[in-house]
């Protein structure tokens, strides 16, 4: 039995009078949950609520072991493309930002950055500008950025959005490997339920318009 | 040169944030703050009150501008434009009501590299050193909160506080720089060296160094040319910065 990392207890998503819920589920280390539904269904709202970017409209997330170290993988379009940052800088900035300047471990940051880029197969792209990479490569850099933090929980917001089939397969294989070899939990938003099923049998279906919250059998 | 280099370095952040008119807005707001202090305290345009009031108004404005444009209704440059228009108009109106000629207001707050006093230079150098130190030490936090605020929040950074701090630093440098170098030179140094560097450099680190260098060079060359050809100093420095930008347009990198 995997130790429980997070629990949604009577959780409502939303803003003001518009709410979706209640959601009740738990997620343990090494487990993954895919979240799917139509555009505007509440998927990104769940992700942002889980990451603490917006408060829940009701209920709560409970973290029995304390709030987990979270690696957040946004949609690649959320990074401002005007900034001429290399892939290595995109990966290392959060690592550097969380350390105070007089205790910064530059060697450790460089090693973790290189390791993370190696895990996603982009070690030879470290010095290339992020904005000049392909969509699939950009998404893998963002996954590497999350991995470099050595997170307990990885939250991915549509990691395969706008990618070709090969890039999508690559990311799927990477996430499958993560669930097997790492002891972190994964929450992944996806449009593609069939694709997400390759990574995990546990799913959550959200549809705000219909007021629908449906959880896979194994997660009830 | 110190001013040119520092404003060039900070200008990278200003241009990438799409707030190139922030410098002009802060300068105008500082001028208005100086005149407002005269209006309220009936003081002498040449004592320390207008400068202090202008400085405080400038950094407060910069902090507010740094948060503008993050909502959905208005882009940041519209807010900056409103600040420029409002400050300029209110400065002139207040000057008229005070019976102070506008040129005296300009002299009190909008400086000139030639007429700056030694005390003002030392004050600016000290402030510049502090600002440069803070901007360098916390560069990753300032950057991350600018280009990916969501990820910054997830890893636990208080995003708004870091954005406001960066605004304070920039506002302080711009407000003091306006007194030492003049509004046009400050505006030019906070935009043109950065745009020059972003056209030529291959990455952000190189662009930041290049912008600082271009700012220092523009300041030195502009000052020299104004001395040799008896030209106004601020516009000369702005002109050399512009020349650098035009050269960069011809030599720009392809990504």
C-alpha cells in the first residue's frame, strides 16, 4: 500500500458562485491520475487548485505527509517566448531561485540540470534557446525542469497538447518510466483518455458544463 | 557611464516585460512628485524636498507599473501611457498654479550630466551599486517571476513581492538617474542598449552583459561628442544609443 501523498476531501473547484464538485479521491506515491474532459471542463482549474495557485471554492486538499514538493509542468505556451533563455537556464532557474544566494550549490544545480535533461533525452540541446526548440522538445524541457526539483508530486497540464504522435508517444513512455522508477505521484491533464490510459488506469472525468465529476472505479 | 551601464542592464528586464515606456512614465511621475511637493509645502524648487518627493513618487509609481498589465482588461503599456499623459499634464498645471516657470521645475528635477553636483553623483553611484548588487544577486527570482509566474508561485516564491521589489529598484535608479542625467538620457539608456543587445546576443546572459556595455559606451561617447561639438549632453547620449541600435538592426542575429 503506497503511503498517501494527497487527499481531496469534499473539494469544490471554481470561482464565486460557479462551482464544480464535490471531488473525493486520494493519491499515493508512485500512483498516477489522469484528468480528462472537454475544453472548459475544469481540468486546468483542478491543476491550479492542486498547485496552490488558486484557492478551492469549497473543501480542501489534505497532505498527510505535509505539502509535497511539486514539480509543475505548464503548457509550453505559458512561458514568455520573448525571453532568450537556453534549455539549461529554463531547467535550472527554479533550482537556483529556491536557494538563498549565499548558500547556493552551483555544482549541484549544474549536475541536477544535466541529469534532468539527460532523462528526457535532451542533454545535447542544453545550450540551445528554448524558443528555437520544437514543441515536443520544449515540453520535454519543462518536464526536465520539474524533474530537476526532485519532486514528490508532478503535475502536468496537457503535456502532449499540440504535439505530433511521435512526440506524444515519447512523453507517454517517459511518464510510464517515471511511475515505475520514481516514487513520485503524477497528476496529468489530458484531452486524450485512450493515451492517458497507457500511463495509468486511474482517471477523473470533469465536465463543468454538465456539472459532471466521475472517478474511475479503482479510485473511488 | 555608471548610469548608462546600470540602466542598460536593467533595461533588458524592462524591454522583455514589454514596458519600454516605464522609464518615461517614472521620470514624468517623479517630476510631478517634485512639483506636488512644492505645491503642498510652498518650498524652494532647489532644496532637497522636491528631489526627495520626486524620488519617492518615482519608486512608488514603478512598483505599481510593475504589477500593471497582469489583469485581463488592460495591457501594461496603456497604463504607462496614462501615467505619462497624466503626470505631464498635472506637472504643467501645478507649475502654473504655483506661479513657477516650467523651466525652473525642469531644472529642479530634470537634471543634466554636465550640471550634476558632486554630492548628486556620489548619491547616484551609491544607489547604483546597491541596485546593481540586488539585481544581480536575485536575478533568477526576478526572471522567473517575470516569464513564468505560475511556476514561481508553485515552488513557493511570493511572486507579487518580487515583482514589486524589482519595481522599487528600477524606479529608484530611474528617478535618481533623471535628476543626474536627464529624462531623455534615462529613457534612452533603459531601452536602446537592451534592444541593441537582444538583437545581437545569443542568450540572456550575453544580452545582459552586452546591454550594460552598450549603455556605458553610449554614455561615454555621447558625453564626449557633446563636449567636442558643443551639443546638449542628454540628447547626444540618446543619439549615440540610437546609433548603436540602428547598427544592431543591420547586424542582427537570426535565431
